C-alpha cells in the first residue's frame, strides 16, 4: 500500500510541476513578445529570425528541465 501511495504522489507531483513549469515558460514567452513588439523594427531585424527563434523556442524550452524536474526532485531529496 505504501508503494502505491508513494507512486501516486510522485506522479501527481511530477504532473503538477510540469503544469507549473509550462505556465511559467508561457508567461516568459508572452513577456518577451510584448517587449519585442515595443522595440524598433531596425533593432529587431539586427537579431535575425533564426536567432529570435532560438531564443523563443530552444533557450526557453531548456528551462523546462530545471523547472519541471530538477527543482521538484531536488526538494524531494532534502
């Protein structure tokens, strides 16, 4: 019974941490879009579309591992 409860709690915690992590990443992307829309077009064009895509997609997505896995699992191991 204890293993069942532990497994269910771990699954729930992992699901909750992913939900919170993706909400945080979405909020970060929304703030970046707001900032990007306020920048002069000349400044935006200096970055290039490939670099902007990397920032918005890859760099932000790299934070998912930290937010959804490392922090919750680190806290659980204390």
